[in-house]
C-alpha cells in the first residue's frame, strides 16, 4: 500500500521541469495523474514516460491555465476519466524579466495572467468537486522571489506573492470542508527556467545559497508528496520554503 493509493492528482505545467518531477513522484507513490499543459506533444510524451515507469495511469490534457473555460473543461474531462480529483498542484508558471522602467504592459500582464490568474482559475474549477467530496489538497508553487523580491522580476515577484495571499484565503475559506491549501516556495531549481541564466548570474546566485548548489526538481516534488499525504492533514495555509538555506 503506497501513501497516495486511490488518489488522483491534477498537475498544471506537467510536461517538463518541476511539474514533470511532481507527476513522477506522485505516481511512484500510487496516484493517478492528470497533467495539463499548453503544448500537448511534450505533455503526452511525459505522461507516457510516467505511465510506463510507474504503472499508474497518467493522461495529458491540453489547456491554458490563464483561460478559465479551458480549466473548467480540463477538470470535467479529468472527472469523466477518473471520477474524482483529490490533489491539485498549481505549478504552471512563466517569467518575462525586465527592469520596471523597461517593463512592457504585456510582460506584466502575461506573467500575472498565467501565474496568479492561472492559480485562481484552476482552483475555482477543481475545488467544486473537492467541496462536494469534503476532501482535497491544493498545493501552489510560488517562489522565493515572491517573498524576497528580485531585480528584474517585479512582475514575477508580484504574481508569486499574490499566490501566497490567495492560498491563505483558500485555506481559511475551505478548512471546514476537509480541504487544505499550502504553498511551496522553491529557491533556484535546475530546470529550463534557470537554464537561461548566464554563468556569471549562476555563480553569484550559488554564492548566496548556504548549500552551494541549485535545487533539483525532485527536492520540490518530495514536499508536494508529503503535503498531499494523510500525514499532512493538519497543515494548511503554510508557506514551505525549499531553497538550500538561501532564505530563512
Ligand atoms: P519550466 O521548466 O519553464 O516549466 C513550466 C511549465 O509550465 C511548462 O511545462 C510550461 O508549458 C507550463 N506552462 C506555461 N504556461 C502555461 C499555461 N498558460 N498553461 C498551462 N501550462 C503552462 O518551469 P519550472 O522551472 O519547472 O517551474 C515550475 C514552477 O515552479 C513555476 O510556477 C515556477 O515559477 C516555479 N518556480 C521555479 C523555480 C526555478 O528555479 N526553476 C524557482 C521558483 C519557482 P510549455 O512546455 O508548453 O511551455
């Protein structure tokens, strides 16, 4: 008996990076997976990998978290296939970095739309079923940047700080329906998102991390697994920092 047996996890941005690692880790712990992403090809091959290496069901649904109707459709499709959703991981996120004086309206708006409105859209679409079942785990992926701020990332920092306030409100609103909502705030993690950093920036960043390395996607996925498990049933409204000591 694995700790997430009979659970279904709905994970956004599941085709690569942290989302893909979360899909693998939850499936290895017994959960069936619904992965959602904009680009269906990458998503399908990631879900196939999850299925063949874990033996759990893993299906990919094309969807844009920034579009509520798309998330409602994805949620309905997941319920049609699996009957219920126990775990929602709002992981999809983008960066469009620029200094404030140079930041274009669309750089600001797109980051807020995907990261913050996307988290609201998915939560609103999926929580309905959780309320009905009086059971659910919502795990939102924010960032160390939402707590510390960062030069060139005012849009991203605002979206991630917004996720923290949003999650605490969800936690308070739905605690008496058996639903928990928590945030994981990763530090800097080895994915395509950080691959874009220059060697110089990476060196400076690493010097600010007591553990002297960037994190791995699995470092985040293991915390998601814990928050989704029965052992975490009394934890809600919290921000769990996973950053090698960079922020404490
Ligand atoms: P990543 O490698 O860039 O992957 C992001 C995923 O989100 C991709 O699969 C992407 O799809 C998907 N996505 C983007 N826009 C979407 C939309 N509108 N609807 C649905 N899916 C969408 O990023 P990552 O590093 O794994 O980051 C995952 C999460 O962790 C993000 O929320 C990020 O902000 C957060 N985070 C990352 C770090 C880090 O250092 N890497 C640190 C702190 C927090 P496509 O493949 O189609 O583009």
